[in-house]
């Protein structure tokens, strides 16, 4: 059984006029101890998917479908049971470590709160455990650092604190939503390295959400490419990067700067608003391979080669090489 | 290359910084100054006409402050800025206005750098009015050609900034910079607020301007893939100082300074299963408490005895074969 199986997840915002769908029948599964990369540009619904798993969707958003975590459906579960699960079995770290820590509490208090709440430790034991956790995330002199406040730490250190909080109860799934986007490259490398080590040591699965295809290349096992609330391509990472079958994946890879002076091949146009998506294939208005067939109905996400899924009717005809001319 | 500053006046450049320093006082209140934050500490370089000169470094290294100094948006603590051999600090009146026309800027955040109450037409004609570059009857024609130059339709001119996406706004910002036909554009992280697929579109526009309109660029970025793609010459900054300066091909082909090597190795690669990134220990120290000796020594994987006490100078490496590039490291310039 998969650790987390997402079946037909749809999320819509309720507006005054009509519901605005932002995530549309998403299907994927995360296995135990696997790093699953979810890649997409802003507004594609990747963060909302994470929030749905955490049971933290905003008031005006409604989710449908099944989020089966070890056989239990997170969407229909009682609020109180979700609260007990969250932070213990599933935890999350966010993009901006500055705004996700409480500025008026010491980091020691904030981490030990997780341990006393979920594991019932005494304050003293929890503080000892906190120091061990700070050691595990490689924060130097943790005995001193536990008594510091978030403003006394750098961005990279704060993200380490967030990770320490995330792994405090040995969760089976850690959701990392753009964990390194706010950080410098040398710090990004440190944090990704740390996440990799912790995952090995603790055998936890990681849902790594990012806009940077380079981040998943080095760190993930599986990758799903999202666009307009849908998965466009799903496969293991090396297949996605070496033999992409969806024009959007190809467009993303071609947008990365290569050798000097070679003109880039950007994806034309801009990401459409969720209430103004084209008919048929949602990428058709920006796709260089578009034919009239594409506008008739939306393609299914189908297996185009063993283990590789793509939502494109022309997936067999196109290859990355043919788009490079 | 002839552009490296060697203390003399034997170089030609469109814009030059000479021993530029910018210190900010830090402390509680005006009477209790504890010290100085040395945002820019003795930076010298010269950007050649028609080329792209890039400043790279992590946040807080002073690269944006250098841009603000060059544009005279903030006065330097000491040092000189030369624009076509004129000292920018001394400019007044008409000559200052002429300088402002020749040097334009594109900012990082296109959501914060357009006036929300001005239509695109007003935004693009304001510089024409200020610099008296066109008669009123010619405005529409000019705006149309500016918009087409950045790949936007004519009809957008009557709309307001909130109607546009980030990528479109950045195109408008570029059109506004081009309205006065500048000689050099300072681009401070022009891509980092944009999505990946849009970044490539904007980068293609900039590349096109460089080639067709032969505009020079001072390009500031932390994204090394973009810098490698777009630059002719690169200076790497760390804690307010330039630690390495070379032609882009040479710098990316063979980085000399250990910090440059680490920076290049830290950048994400899209080859799966390729070499793991080099992971550097520690954070960038606070620019208020710069380490003694070489500012990079606490994090440097190759440090040795003199590094923590003696500060290296930015100079050509002593060993042969490294002409026309500079590095500030004891490995290359032993004493």
C-alpha cells in the first residue's frame, strides 16, 4: 500500500458567483521513504494540494476526492483526528522561514511544544529532545541556540529550525513547500543536503514542491509536472528530464539558459487565469505542437511508455530532440 | 581586455567604479553608533561599452548597493564613479539630467516599480516629456514602437498596470527604460520575480537589445545559469568586496577563487544522478562583523595559515597564463 494515495482530488474556491476550480482531478501516490517532486509555476495549484493534505485549506476552498493516508481518508476524517495527525505523522515546512516562526517565542519553546503536544513529554524531557533535534539539523552549539529568538538567526538557520520542528515526531511524510526558494544558492545546497540525509536516516517520505526543475533533478525519485491544476507528466525523475513527453515539460527544460548566446526557446504567452482556461487541452494555447484535435476534449493522463504518464494526445510523436531544431 | 583597474588611467569603459565605498552607520540612535555596516568596501571595476558586465553574489554581498551608487540614487561614502570619464558625483543641472537619460534601471519587482495610477501610455511618455525627446503629436507612434519592441500589442497602452501579469509588467519596465534611448541599463535581478517560462522570454528580449541596439548592461543576479548565458564579464562579490573578476568564459570554465568554485558547484544542475553539489559550511557572516584576514576564510575549504590574519588583494594571479583576470586569494598570490 502506498503511504499517501491521492485519487481524483479537486479543489475549488467558492466565489460569489460560481465555484472557481483550481485543482482538477489530481491522481498520484507517494510510497514510503520516497522523495516525490511536484513541479510547477506559480498558480498551478501545487501549494493548495499540499495544504489539502495537511487539512489546512483556506475557509473558502473546497476539496473533493480521496486523500488516502495509510488507508485513512484525510478529507473525511474528523477535525480532531487530523489535528492529532498533523505535526506527528505528516508535517510541513514552508517557503518563508521568517513568517512561519513566532517572533516572540524562543525556538526551543516552539520546537518542544510539538513534542509535549503530540508525544506527551514533560517540558524538561522535551527540551532535551529539542537539543538533539537541533543537533540533527546541524545547528552549531544547540544548548545556547535553544534559548534564542528567530530574529537572532539567519534565513538558513531558521529553515533548519523549521525542519527540526517538522521532524520532531518522526513523521512518515514531510511536505516541503519551496523550502529553499527564499535562500541563497550555497544555503540552498546545505538545506537540500540536510533533507536528503534526514530522509535516509529516518526513512520518511518527502513531498518536495518546487518551481525549479533543478531542485528535483538532484533530490527526488519521482516527479509530477503540474500545469493549470492538472498533472501534465508523471514519471521517475530521470525519465522526465531525459525523455520528456509532454510539450510543457519540454518547454520548461528549454527555458533554462544553456551555453552562451544560443537563443532560448521560451514557452510563448503566460499562464492563463484559472477562470479563463482554453477548451480541450489546457496547455493548447501555448503549445507549439497544437493541432485542432487538441481543442476538442481534454486529453487523459495516460501511460505513454512503461512508468511514464503524460496528458497529451501527441506524446508518441514528439520528443525533446525534435523540439530543439 | 584592458578594463581591469590597475590604479592608472589606462582603461576604457562606459561606466567605472573606482575604490567605491558605502558604509551605513549601525547602532541605537544617532548618538550611540556602534560601528559601520560596510555594504560596499573598495569596489573598482569598469564596464565596457556594448557588453554585459555582471555582478554576482549572495544576498547581502553589496551588489544592489553598487547599482544604486552607480545610478547616483545614494551617495557613496568615498570613491569615484566615472561615466564616460565624467565624475558622476559632481554632476549638476543639465549634465545630471543627461546622465539620467543615458543610464536607466530595471528593478527586480515589476509589481512595485510601475505607478498603479498611470496608464501604460502615461508611464511610457513621462520620460519623453521630461527629457523633451518627442513632440506631443509623436507620442503615440513612439509608444507603439516601444511596446512592439518588447513584444506587446498596441492596445495595451490605455490599460493600467494591475491588468498585467508579472512578465508583461517587466516588459513594460523594459520599454520605459528604452524610451529615452539609454546607453547602459542597470538590471537589478530583473528575472527573479518571474516564473521559469517567463524568465526565458525576458532574457531573450534583453539578449536582443544587447545585440541589435548595442546597449550595455550592468546585470545583477544571483542565478548563475542566467549570468553564464548573458554576460561577457563577471565580478563575484562577497561581503562588499570583489573577490574575483574575469571574462565570463574564463570564470565559468576555470574559477580561481574558492568562493567562486563553491558558488558554481552549488548551482542546481538538471542532469539527474550527476555529481552532487558541493556543500559549503556555515552562513555568510554579518557585514557588521567582517572576519579578519580574508573575509571568506571561516567558510573556505582551502584556507591555510595567513588567511585568517592577512587580507589578500584583488590582483592578477602570480602564475603565468592568467592574464587579464583578477582574484583576491592567497592561493594565487602568495607572499
